C-alpha cells in the first residue's frame, strides 16, 4: 500500500504537467497528502493482474467493446467502451458512472454522444449493480443487502468507496491501450456516480477533468441541518434493517453511527468540503439543481466555498464552475448535460 500511495501522491504534480500547476505548490504536503493517503489506505486491497477480456461489435457508425477486467481477487468489472472507428492516434477518454439502481447500459446514450464527438467513452457497472447484482437471499436487493452486510461486518465499502477503487483499476486498464491519451482522462457521474466522481478525482491525479452531476454535497452539513435523510433516502431499506438490529430509531445520531461503519469518514475527513479542494488545479464542473432534495443546496454551497478557496489560492479560479439549474430537483437537465459536454470539449480536446 505504501508504494501505491507514494506513486499516486508523487503523480499529483506530474500526471497533468505542462497544463496545470502542481497542487503541491500551494497545499502543505502533510495536509493534502494525508487525506489522500488515508482514503487510499482505506480502500486498498491486493492487486491482481487485469486480465482484460473483450468482444467487439458495431452500433450504427460506432465501434463498441463489451469488456471486463479484474479489479481484485474474485471480482471482475463489466464495462462498455464506445469509440469512433477509423480514427488514428491516441484519443481523450471520458468515463461515465451511473447512479443508484442504474447500470452501464443505461448510459449508452451519453456514451454514443461522447464517442461521436471524438472521445473514447466508457461506463462500468458499479458494485452490486447491473451484471454485478447477483440476487441474494432475503427481501433486500443486492445493493441494500451488501450495505447492510457492511454495517454489520465493516468488511466492504459498497457505498461509494469500492467503486472508486474500480475506477482506479479501470484507469490502470485504459493506460494499457494504444488508443488512449493517458494525460486526457475525464470522469463524470450521476448522483451516486457524482459522489464517486469527486472522491476518485480527489485521490487519483490521473483524472484530468471532473464533472460530478447532482452528486456534490456535504454529509456533515446534512446531518447538522436536519437533512440527514437527503442521501439516506436512497439507502433506506438497508438503513431500516440496520436500525432494527439494535431496536433504534433512524435519525441524525443513528446515521452518524451507520456511516461510521459503512463509509468511514464520509461526513468528516472524506466529506465534500474536504475532498473537492484536492481536485485543484484540475478543471472541475459541478452540476446541480437549486431544489435538489438529495443534494441540498446548503451543502453544495459549503463544498463550493471550500473548493473556491483552493482554486483561487492556485490562481486558477476559472477552472472551477458551479452550473446551478433553476427550479430543478434530483435530475440532470438538458442544459446540465450540454454544460458537461462543453466542459469536456474545452479541457480534454487538444488546443
């Protein structure tokens, strides 16, 4: 683990050298790097050979690869990759992450649009979703059952953290391809995928551009301001079962204990206001609705205030933008999608 952490931290200033200044120039090494190191240590597990397997097909005027790769012992990640055929040389990549209950196939429209614009577009099934959602005994679905198991045993982190590890292993795979520009890899995601986006970008400097969609938030702000159910709503079956274990009522106090077991640090060291600044100075577009009950605007603004200080300190305030949709709930609007595409066009395409 120490070698992995040292390599990633050393890469913070090198992975995107030539375009963006090193974050080490502004943030003290023991402050920024300790958060990254702590998160990497939390999610670390023995690495195994990637052993990619792929089948190619055609979707209209695009080439599609149905592939998988090993992320850890006994765990393979089903993946969709879209690209425009015939183009030579290395191309920029955009990885797209789905939300709770989604899957990679549900992102096919976004992947096609990105591929038509010249990107290599990639999506994976998150933990306990899509092809990885093996039915478990009992009344809970696979994702809720896994989260309940994590609450009881603390042996896995299926809520957010394990998929961050899968994203990092996906990038390991992408770097082996001769059609990928490893210095131009972007990441975006919706809701759950938006949270995974900012967490992954905070700890992996190989992600050159990040666009979390309806996912940025402060768990601490929500717990402190009576909005504890904002994210708990999507995990409610697992939470209710966990509370029943101890004959407890669900509220802010219980949710703190729940998060401590399921996603340690998510309302503290790894909360949005702590992690977003670690993405600086790389371009970061945050897309959110002003009336989103899952990502309350008060928490979004707290995250943005922390990030703004970091981007301003590094002299790149233009690389951080909040695209706030008026009268929008927990949804990605057409304007939000257009803003995300334009952001990737601006920062990932060769100038």
